[in-house]
C-alpha cells in the first residue's frame, strides 16, 4: 500500500469494544507516542493512561465535542 492509498482508505472509528487494551499493545502505542517528533525535540507533552470509567467521565467536559 502506498501513501496515497493509505490516506484514501483511512477511516475514523468511534465504536469501541468494552474491554481494556492488552498491556503489550498499550506499551507499543505509548512507545510510538514517545518516539514521535516534536518541535525542537522538546517533547513537551504528557501521556496519561485513563482506565476507569469515572476518570473518563470526568474528562468529558474538557473535550467539549
């Protein structure tokens, strides 16, 4: 698959399974996020893993839409 095919076939999914992400997959996702480039390589961000429904519900107002 070339770049244009990947862009053209991209889809947004908003329906998720009600089960936690496996630890090895979560580790890979977090590792990829930490390796992502940032301006001046400052990596001025924080990554939070939110597991409980109460914490997710508390974050809803911050997302607005």
